[in-house]
């Protein structure tokens, strides 16, 4: 369960940084379009970080399975 907390915290941090950069670029601009872009960018960043972290975990597990398979077939 710790891995989920780590990925969640990393996603939140990255999303806030991206939104702050957007706020800095469009300083003083308000409106529904900017609010929609801000929300969409937050969700997109969260999704990208979480997906990347998840794929890293999958790749790690597949590599372990392959190494175990090769080790088993070379012994047998």
C-alpha cells in the first residue's frame, strides 16, 4: 500500500507544479476557459505521472519474470 501513497504524492506534487507554472504564465487572466484549462492540465498531469509510475512497476515485474524464466530454462 506504500507504493500507492508514494505515487499519489508524486502525482499531486507534479500536478500542482504544472498548475503553478500555468498560473505564472497567465497571471491575472481569469475566466471559465482558464479554469477549465487549469483543471484539465491538473488531471492530465496526474494521469501521466501515475501511468508512468505504474508502467515502471510493470516493466520491473516483467523483467524479473524473464530473468527467472531464463535462469530456470538454463538450469533444466
